[in-house]
């Protein structure tokens, strides 16, 4: 993990941007492909009190979104984890404005399934354009 800092609130011009955050638990991490393990651990640690299955899904989806940022977004990313009551929001910012694509599953494709997994397993997800960057986010909800 190269850099960990407290997150700051930012304003976007996208009217469908992120909802207001309920929790002050926000962490940002910058890095590259080598930081993937540390990013997964960061999410798992943030969700230490959650049911194991929900924590595992959040870690898997984080891995998919970060891998997408590394492969298609210039190799560097910014990770923010925000835990609220019964939900987690993970946001990954990279250095491109191209939104991710959800590709259809095919038996012969070795790559390109990440966003389809996010689409299938996240409670909700989306993108926010941030000038010359974009953020891809997902949320998972856990019942009481």
C-alpha cells in the first residue's frame, strides 16, 4: 500500500453522483497492480464485523473494480471505502473517463467478466465522471 490518507468530500457535476455518506469511516489508497492485495485487505478489515459472506462479496467486487482500473484506467487507482449502517460503498477512481462495459459471459472468454460480476452481485453500482477521471462505485446492503 503506497499511500493512505483520510478522504475528503468532493463535488461532482453528475446529477446521478454518489449519495450522501452516513459514516465518517472513509479511507483512500493509491497504487497499482501490486497494491491489489493490500486493497482487498483494507476492505476486509473495514468490514470485520460483517457476516463472512457479505465481506467476501465486497472483497471480490473490489478486486474486480480495481483490476478494471489497473488494466483500462492507466495503471493507478484511488480506493475509497465507506461503511454505513447495513451497507458498504466502495469507490475506485482512475485516470480515464471511459466508463466500464458489462460484457456478456461466454465460455471461451478468459477476461472481461469483472463488470458482469459487479452487475450481478452488487446491490447497486455506477460511474461518476470527474473531469479527466472517473469513479466506478458499488454498494452492498446487508440486512439486520
